């Protein structure tokens, strides 16, 4: 994510750079969320005990 922000603009000040990294991180999180929910549902079907341990972590 940091390198993606760096490639976009090499003359960013620190604050702008941090905000750009934050936006890219949030975007990656939003893209991964459906997969995480699907995986959680599969784990719940496979083993409720395993899901309980996973949620405690």
C-alpha cells in the first residue's frame, strides 16, 4: 500500500502521504471483507468450536 501511494506522487508532503495510505488501506479492507465473511460462514458450518476460538482471538 505504501509503495502504491509513493508511485502516485513522489512530491507528497507527509500528511498527504499518510492520508493516501489510509485511503488505500481502507479500500483493500473493503475488498477483502466479503471474502472474510464467506470464510467465517464456512468455518461456522465446518466447526462451531473453531469459530468460537477464532472470535476470541
